[in-house]
């Protein structure tokens, strides 16, 4: 009898034949563990494992600055797979990440206006 050894982050699903209930296929679902969330790091926002870099940080450079995944990997000292994992996570959770980025932009605008009122904002034109 074959013995299967699975890592902690893998799931096995048995597909059964229609109407018979006899197993005919076992597939292993591999979870990508490059994206994590920890309430103690960045308020629990999704980050790249082993870093404090948020998925939304990578996405902002990709979407708004037009950076390629290769440029992001070099610029942030990441593996290319980590960048692609962040972008995949974004596409699977687009609504939530877009809302997070809008909230971040609103917060930044609020602080810029406050600094401008206090005369502490220097703008370079």
C-alpha cells in the first residue's frame, strides 16, 4: 500500500465516481504560503511572508507605477515567485485590496492637507 506524506499546508481531496461512491481520483491541493496575515504585523493586512511588505504595496507599484514583476522583485529584494504570489492574491481579493488602497490614499491626502495647513508641506513642481 503506498504511503503518502503531505506537508502541513497541503489538502487532499478524494473525488468519488458518480452514483457509486467509489473513489477514482485523489488530488493534492497545494496551498501557496507566500502570503500571510498576522495581527501583530501591519495591522493584519496581507503581507509577503518573512517581510513587512503588504500585498497592496506591491500592487500599487504594479498598477499605478507600471512596474513589471521582475522590476518589483529586484526593487524589493524578493523572489519573482513572491511577487507573482502577491499579484495572484490581489486578483483573488481585488475588491478588498482596492478598498485598502483607497483608504490608504484618503489617509495620505488627509495628512498632506494637515501638513499644508501647518505650513510644513514642501511641494516640488
